[in-house]
């Protein structure tokens, strides 16, 4: 298995380690519920160094990105981040990504850990199939560590290590500057639904920065957070996860990502298929579900409307904040309206749930 630069830190902290897409990663330290609530109430520190970074440079960098992604990258300004996705020609999702604009000739994608090689090969293929010149792709994933600081105390904690004007850094924007004397990318983004930052820094400096952040944040309630709480936090927000709500077989229109899929922009890979799908109407939609009975919905549990199976759970958990079962599911359009009462088969028993639009927790 691959290891992040912080692997020994996790082991020294007594984390329970698991294989996550070929990476040796911490699933929990003190426990999922305690870690989850720490992020909601104070702050949490996440090792997300397994994520990938691909730099795109050149005079035609923007034109290439417009061809590659479903969102409209032309709307970005320097220092802004955009959520987007790559699609196959058939309309399914290659990956969901975040795009960073440094200038009109320099951009960076952050891609999912399990998809780094696949995404980079896909990006190369799209470039090779285009008529664009002066575009350079560099996979910089091994150069970067990535640490996420999330929760209501995040700004106060990070301010202990930097003079950057964090209060002026708005959501989905980033800057480049020094933290603890080291230059890095500081991005006001995250995957938890809370305020926070994602730090992109040289791999060799990861241990020092982690320790300095923990030292600064411990008096404010900062805790190390594993993948278990990362998943429950993103579910309470209703964020999609590749391999669950997103895949080659699921289009962005089905996955609830129509809001980032700009069918009115110039041609991009997958546009024709998505235009046709929108005209015909999707056969399934991603929805949120809240249990009305005491049960925990899990991935692949069947979803019923009356006597008919109308979908399947893609992700589910017991919400630590709400203390009730919540889920994301793909269901038929007739079952997707808010407050529709459905049933989820939990341990061979049908249990009542209702459709609810995420976020489940504000």
C-alpha cells in the first residue's frame, strides 16, 4: 500500500489504519462520533495527502480545460476555485475535481486519490485528441502533501501560524503564502460542510506543519480526524463521493450535479450525450433520505415505493449530529420529490424513510 508522509504520525497516535483505495490511511483515532462532533463544534485536522494534483499550463490551458470539464472555467478569476467534473463521451463521470486558477496560463486540478493515474491518462488522451497546442500537463501528486483544517475554530488556529489575511479569503478562493515560514497554497475549501482550509505543501514538510497545527489548535479543541468521520461529515452535508454517487455509469445530471454542468457553453467531452439525456429526461435522480424508523441505511440497500423497487442506497450512516439514519440514494424520478415516503430494506426488514433535500445539517 502507498503511504502518505504522515503515516507514522497516525500510527504514533494509535489510529486504526485501513486500506483506502490502495493507501494506508487512518479510519479513526478516538472514535468516529467523537471526531465528527469535534469538527462540528471546534476543529479537526485531516491528512488528505492521498489526493492528487495535476498542473495545466500554457497559452491554451483554459481552452483545454473548457473541453475537458463540464463547468465553465472561463468564469474563474485568479485565486478562485471551482468544483467540476470530467465526463466520458457517453456522459458518465470520470471523476469530480476541484480546479484552481493561478493565472490564465496556469491551473491546477485536485483529483480523487483512487483516480490519479486514470484521471491523468484521461487528461492526456483528451489533449492528444484535441487540436490544441502549447498545453502542458504535469502530475505533481508526489510533490504535495495536503492537510485539511476544518471546523468553526479553523481560522483562529491557522492564524497562529500565518500573517496571511485569512478573514479576507472567502469560500472557494485561495492564496499562496507562508504558513509557519513555509510557502504553500492555502485554500478556503473542504469536504465537511464546516468553515475551514485545505493546505497544499511540500511533502517533506508535512510532519512539521501537522505538529505545529496540532500544538496551536489543541487548546481550542483541535483533534486528528480519520476517514470514518470524514465520511459522516460529508454525508450530513450531502456531498457526493466518487464510487458511490458518482461513476462511469452515473451522469452528472443523475448525480445531482446539473448545477455545475454548463450545457450552454462550447463543446466539451460528454456534452452531446448530456444534452440528449436532459431532453429525454433522466431515469434516476440522486436524493437524500432520512429514516423515519430506527435503522441505519447502508450502501446497496434497496429502496421501495409501495411494492416497487425504485432505487438503491449509494451511501448511508447514522448521523452523529441528528442521531438518525441518513442516506444518499439513486431513485426513479417518481420517487424523488421532497417528503415522499419510501421504504429502505434494512437487514431484510422494510423501514420507513422520507426524501429530504441535503444538507441534512446546516
